[in-house]
């Protein structure tokens, strides 16, 4: 947590302005486009990461589909994951997070600005409604990020099992599934240090609807899981 404190101190005079603008962007009557809101938030994130002494190395940006309307499925390592993804991804996206995280100050405002969703994992009916709404938005050309592990891994770069239900939105939308390998993203906030840190974001080749149309969601989950773990193993040896 040393780094979070360090980030706040380094950006002390910027934070009130950032918070106000992000809050305004999340209001129902905001006139900014999705791209404009995302670009502003992404510039904020890049500044926060740079002043926090974190370098985000990116691979596979050319693997992102040429047209919007896809879902990113990354492994989940910790609080820094979304900051790494926004730093790395040039395409606007909304975030799907658990209800508990959505109550945190600033996280709540960012989710609204990105037209994201929060899911109550204990409420199956409400979760299914979110999946349906997300699928409809994806059909309209919006992108999303959802963490198929459901909760963060506590084992560093080793993945937990992926939940098949998180892929129902992609199946319903018949959209490209983009596996994303996050490497060392647990270190910036988990390690009690503010020394320079490097994390990696690797966009893998997308899996298109014609490739998974005959697969069950659990099979898709296992395929995406194994592709990500294989990529991580290749990089870290």
C-alpha cells in the first residue's frame, strides 16, 4: 500500500480536478462520447502509473479486433489490473466488477463514466440481467472487460479456474473473445514498496464466434484459461 500513498502524494493537487471531471462524466446528462470519456480517463491512468513508478509493457495490440464490439477476458491479480488494462488498451471499454468494489470512492465514479456494471455474485437473477444488458451493448459496438476468475488469484501469476458463466455475455452477443494475460500486476499494490515496477499486458489472438459456436461455456472458459496460462508460462519461464 506504500505505492498508493505515494501516488496520492505525487498527484495531490490533480486529484480534486480529476475526481470532479470523472464524476461529471458519469452523470446521465453528460454529452461526452464514450471515446472522449475513455481518452480522458486513460490519460489520468497513464499519469498515475508514471508518477507511481510503474511501467506497463504491452504485447499484442494488433490482436485486438479491427471493429469494436468485443470482450476482454483477463486473469485477475489485484487492484492494479484495470489501471494496467487502461494504460495498454487504446479501445474504449466498460468494466464489470463485483458489487463490493463498485462501492469504493472513485471506483464508483469511474465505472459510471465508462458505462460499466457491478455484479452481486450472490444474486443470480440480477447477474443474469447484467449479462443480458452487456451482450446487447456489445452488439451495439461497445467493448467490455470481465474477469472470469470471479475473484483475484492469491498465487501471483498462477491462475484460478475460470467460471463458465462469465462467457455467456460473449456467447449471447456472438462477439470476439479476447484473452488477456496480465503478468506481475499484483506487485504494484501488494508489495510494501514504492520502488520501480514493471508489469505486462499481453493481448492474445481473439476467438471468434464461429470458433466457439459449438462449445459449452465451460469449454470456452477452459480454452481461454489455458491460453492465458500458457502465455504467462512462456514469458516468465
